[in-house]
C-alpha cells in the first residue's frame, strides 16, 4: 500500500501547484507561503512528492538561486532530470545558477 501524504505535505503540494509553468520559486518563499519556518521541512515534503511532475516540485530552487535538490538528491541523475524539466520550460542555469531572476515566482496574498 502506498504511503499517503501527511496534512503538511498536502499543504506544501497545494501551494507548489500554484507556481506557473516557466517560473520557479525558492524553498524559503514556499515555506513562508505555507506558514512554515523551515526550508528543510519543505525540502523533505517535496522529496516525498508522489505526484511529480504533476505537482511541480522541480520548480522549487534554493534561495541562492542554485538548483537545490530533487527526489532527495543534490547531484547526479535526479538533478540532471530536474534541470531537463526546467529547460523544457525555458528556465536555464549557467555555472549552477539561475540565469534570469525574473523567472522567480513570488506568491501573491490571496
């Protein structure tokens, strides 16, 4: 039987779904929007995302505009996969950093 997401994880997934195609947000911005004080908790929830890429956790990057992690990894095939998903959305990195900071999505108060 597949593990069901926790209430916290569902909150994170519902917020990350709002990040539009062609944009990224940061773990910190996402944490603030969810009402969580821990970027690491956000990363842990995204690591367990069973709905990727429909729930686009690949659109969440580190606050220093580097790629961050993907599926619990910070290098290797999973990061290559995250970079490829972002490249399809025309989100590009050079020397490990996001090229266009205008691609950062900042959540609007609802």
